[in-house]
């Protein structure tokens, strides 16, 4: 298949439901980068290189120079929040960045004021803002969101818009019957069914406006079959779910290494403490369950007990998240890993990761926004599994198991970029170099 990628002309709008710690850190960071005050460290799209052709060809351009991505100077930010603070005020309260860093871009941040959010406290019990839409029905709220998107695009003279969910984790929802087919979802919307979460209303509105959507939380949103059907009908790219940042990032790095060396794992205990708004939301058991399911699936699918029962058949995996206000956005995680090796000898690995949650998440949001915009311009509609590199619970085609190994995910991402640009895929086989050497000697 030949991809005709439209150029990234004009301005790109990035709308984010939830202008909290992650979103404001991203916005402040891009403003700082555009002023030459910092670098986009952590952003694969901006800082990483991609190998093209054989190793001997020495072609290793930056990804941003290889595929046509929107430039950081051409991005316009906006979003919704249930608190009315402008981005400077919200970033100051989040206390992720130092005061002098925010002051350096204060003028840029104060200009960005959130639109009123769609909010239902039944889905996030521990938050209670008053900057919310007053429309009563699902259909009215969807139309209000569509109007927000149109107005934002028109007022900022934008060529394109993408939406990345940066809001809170909603309570756990089973993929019930109303989410399995588009006609059933449409009927549920008409009936104002209270099982439909706010995040899905944002996603539904985005798709109707032809706007690509990325779900950065473990909510049931664009991974519902009905929403996938809607996205395909409207030729819109979607991706989800849940940003892969702290502890889960470490699991997708360490677990593949253990599995690759055929080392057994009998126990993996994980606990976290964090004190930001995300931690407050997850202090409620209903919301924690949504996150727990997302975090648990990663390890079980990398260390597949069905394929390797001798090594992982007795794996005990436990995850805990604890709200601890003094830490703020400084997330701390502890992992105790009980492994065994040759002749059953037991060993342990202990990881203490002191990370800055929003510092890790901000470049992930940036990359997802730029890449989902690329996918839309390349007419790659529906589920974008190649973006699983950034996500805890990658969305896939029905019946297709997710790939959680971060190194395989990176290969998938890079090969997708090579593929749409007509470059040879890289297999890392390497035998061809030696065959050529043998032939040259003969």
C-alpha cells in the first residue's frame, strides 16, 4: 500500500480534556523550547534518530526530519477543565515546575483559559470542580463539545486539531452490551444512559468532527467496539490507552529482559506513593480498579504463563497505589521481584524509582499528538496500534493480543514510519552483511 502523506502545513491545535499537572507541564515545556530556554528531552519524535537502510549506509536522521511532523512553533494548545484557572495558575498550583521556569513563559500560559468541562462526579468521586457544562443530556453535551472544537479551530486559524485525554482516571466500567455495537451506543446516548462516561462523550464528539483522539487514561473510551466502528465510518485515527510513564515503564523494560534470558519469576510486588490530583482520584477504590487492571495486564502478557508455565505459572503479581500529599507530583515506586534461575536457585531484584510523573508524561503527550496527526494525514484510520510504545494498555484489532515488550513496540513504531515513507523495514537479521563478505572473498 502506498501512503500519500499530506504535508503538515499550517497550525496544529492540541486540545486536552484535563488541564492539570501533565497538560500544563507540556504546554510550559513547549513554550520554553520555542523560546530556546530548554530542549525536548524525553520526546522520541524530537530527540531520537531512526536508522534507514543498512548499517553501512550511515543514514540516521532525526525522526522529526524523516517524517513530516508539525513543528513545535506551529502548535496551539487548548482544553477543558472543571477548574477555571488559566494554565499559568494551574501550573503554579500543580508545583511540577520551578517558579522561575513558569515566569519565563508566563505570558504564553496566561492566555490559555480552559473551556468548561463535561463532568460527572459519579465517575470521579474525589473531585468536585464548578467549571462545568450545564447541558443535561448526552446529546446536548456532545453538541456543546463539537461547538467548542469548531470555535477553537476557527478562532486560532488552525489547519488541523487533535485531542489527547489528560484528565483523571474514571471509575471502572465493564465493556457492557451498550458499548459493543454502534447502534446500541447511539440508542444509549439517546436514552441518556448513565453508564456512558464523560471521556466517551469527548471521544464521540471528536470523531464526528474528524478529529483524531488519544486516550491517555485507562478509562473505557475509544477501545469500545462501538467507538472503533464510529472511527472507521468517519475515517478518524484513534489510539489508547493510559500513558506509560513510571512503574509500568520500568516493568516493560525489565520483564522482557528476564523473559528473553528464560529466567523464572514467581513474584512481583509493586507499590506507589504520589500526591498529585491523579493520586487523589485513585484514592477511591472504584477509580483505582481501572488503573489496577491497566497495570496488571502488562506483566501477565509479557510473562505469558500459558506459553511458559515452568517459568511463570506460579507468578504472584500485586499492585498498590497510595495517595500521599507531601510528595505532590513526585511519584515514588518500589518493586520487589522474586526470580529463579539455573537449578531453581532463587534471586531478587529491587527497584526504587523516584520519578516526576508529569515530567515523564509531558513528552509522551507531545509525541502521541504529533504522531496521531501524522496518521490522520496519511489516511491511517481506526486503531493505531503502532503507538503502543507510549501506552500501558495498547488498543489492538479485535482478538489480537497486545504487545507490551517496549523494545518490540519501538521496532513496531519505527518500522511503521519506515513503511509509510517507502523505506525498507529493519529486521536486525544481520546475516546479509556476512554473506556479502563471504561472496567478496570467494
